[in-house]
C-alpha cells in the first residue's frame, strides 16, 4: 500500500546535491517511505521498520559500498 505523501515530513541527507537526491519520511506505523526528490509525483518505495533497520545496518557495515571504494 502506498502512503499518502501529503501529510508526511520528508527529509534528505545534508550531503545531497542540488540536482536531487532521495528523500525519506517516517511513517506512523514505524515504516519508511523513500522517494526521488527530482520526481515527487511517482509513488514512493515503502519499507517496514525491520527492512529499513536491516538496510541501515548494512550501510553502516559497508555492505553497499561501491567496488574498490
């Protein structure tokens, strides 16, 4: 189910560029919505709290770093 993005508080990383980035909103049920800042008309990707926490753990552990980084 796609959440209604109207009442959500969207934010993006301070490291994002002016050309756009992704934006994140925390959902009332604990999940997270993720959208393209350049095309806000598209439906956001929605993740459960568990899925988001697993992803963040992987990022912190370097599991998604580009090859050779």
